[in-house]
């Protein structure tokens, strides 16, 4: 295990991200409304640069009592879209929305004295 | 759950990509048009549809339209050595005016040569042919037929009043055979699905028309070739099928065999089984289906006889492209020679590539 200071809390505001090379891997740290998440910039689909994708919402739907499907656009800024093919990942958990069991490779992030630290 | 699959290192192989598109800005195409079509395109009157392919920017839309762009985005980034590039005006069959469609096709082919194929010795081109008017199609084939790096003809097998195997289109195959150009059929998701409200009898999501359109386009083209005996009439022509998926091809071969065994007298000119004809066609790998269990795709590729019939393709830079990483998941079980066939040699045979 190794610890790496990647930025400071002042330099990574909510909604922002930073990508750095650590030990030959591209790691992206996201500030998700004050919580930090770190993922390898690698999509399990076809190895695309997933962490460079847009953050957006997505469509959700439910069935009402009359069996009508009601669509609603929600979860704005919670979904990371891989720019290659649009695979959707929950930016807070790294879980793929369309493929069960698929997650982005995730790394621990801590804050020490104002430094944002990624542990590999 | 299936074990992790072994994917061989593709940098060890020569890779030919048999389906590479361009995204040419309208103003650059306009330069290759005469009036009044020039002003028409410059003013933005250009066929398209309203489907949101790139999910409003959530899938990145690369603006690749030069040899340098392909060299960087496809060759260096994805490890392709030899792209076979088509100029890809995807909505060509949707232009009702035959002469305008022909002018557009010519403009695209001229651009392809000037800015891509003639700019890089590793690149090859296939010229797009309009199908609204057979005379125009033959004229364009005659115009490009002697270009040394034009190795085939890109034909969208949809949008015509009858399937392209109909004898009305024989002059196209005749001209192709004369110039030793391989036919590359390439379907398009929404040619048969006009925008809302007439959409495949009511499908109203892009996932549906995209899933069906590409498969349907190539499937009906194969049936038409067999029905009309095109491989019998033009025995020196090679037929390839791009971007149609391949997993259904074995099923179609076996079904046509069954049908022919019972109904031979409807096609008495055939000299062998439908499967035997189809096994002489070549199929591009993209889009490779993504089963829950990869072993199912191993079986499908084996039924297809992939080492002899499959050619790698990416469909770069379209939204549903396949990186070579996707195909390499299924190459681990094959021997060296079989991998080389799929990654380059089948394409060399199909298109007569000089590499």
C-alpha cells in the first residue's frame, strides 16, 4: 500500500475532478458534494477513459397502479458517463448502472491537514 | 461466473480495420459540389434524422475527417495498422432526388481520396455508391474504378423500392466486377425507420431501431443475393458485410439450407447450398455482441467459422465502435494463424489489399 498526496481541499471544489498518474495508472479524484472518490480512469467495458466523461443525471422510471411507465429525469450530476459508449456509473459508489457486478476500480481517499490523499 | 479471459497482445499483430468512418464537415463537402447543390449544402440543408445517438454529449462525438486525425485517433490510440476507410454519408438512400444523391456521393468520394486515402500509404478506401438511379451508380463506379487505393464499394442495402439483388441493379454488380472492386454492404439503423411517427410500426426508442436496423439491413441483403443468384451471375465478385453483427449469420445459413432443400425449384439456378455461398462472404466483426457468458460468443464465432470468414472492424469513430480490446477477448482460444486471419489476412483476401 502506498499513499499519495494528489491535491489540497482548497483546489478541488465540489463538482470538480483531478486526474493524476500514480505508479503508472491514471487515477481521478472527484469531489462529490464534499465527499472524495478516487477511481482508476479505465472503463471495464473496453478500457475507455471513463473518468473523463460527463457527469449528468439519468432517466429513472416506475410502474404506477395502472401499469403505466412513468419516466423521470433525475440524479443530476450523480452519473459518470463513459465518453466511449455511454456506460453509466454511480459516481459515489462506482457501480455500473447497466451491468450487475461491474464497478470502477476504486481507491481509498482521505484528508490529512488539508491534503487529499489517495491510497493505492 | 466465467473466468477472466486471456486476450492476446494485439500490438504483436498487423491489424486491418475494415469499417472506418469519417465525419466530414458540411463546408468541406460543399467545396466538391457544383451549384445549385453547393449552396444547398452550405446552407445546411442536409439529410439527417432526429435520433440522439450521442446522448446529448454524454458519448463523445469525435470530429475525425483527415488522415492525421485517423492516424492519431485510430492507429496510435487503438493500434490499427491499416484502416479501410469509407466516406460514409449515412443518410444517402434517404435523399429522394437521384441526381442530388449522386452528386453527394461523388463529393464524399472525392474528399475521401484527396484528404485521407491519398495522404497516407497505409490507408485504403471504399467508395460510396448511390442507389436511387442505377446509371448514376455505374457512372460513379467507372469514375473511381481505376483509383489504386479504392478497394471496394460501400453500398447501404436499404431504402430502395426493392432489395438490391433485384435484376434492376445488375449493372452495379457488373461494373464492380469489371473493376475488380469488392462489395461492402453496410446497413444503417434508421433508413427503414423514418422519424416519428412512422418508425418500424411504432418503436419509439433509438435502442430498438438501432438494434434491429443494422441486423435487418444485412440479413435481408443476404437473402436477396441468394434469391436472385447474384453470386452465380457474378462469380468473380467478393461480398463483404459490415456492421451487421455476425451472431445471427450461422442461423440464417442453416435456415436457408432447410428452405432450399424443400423449395429448390424456386431457385433452380443455384449450383450449391445457400450455406456454401454465404461461407464465401466475409463479415466484419463490429458490433460484437456482449453476452453474460463469453463462452457463448466463442460458440457463435466457431459456428461462423470466424478464422475464415471474420475480419476485424471498429466502426471508429461512431458511438457504438468496438475497440480491438473487445474482439481480442475471443482470440485467446485461437492459434496464431487463426488470429492473423481475423486481424488482417481475411481483409487482405476480401479487398485485395496490397500490404
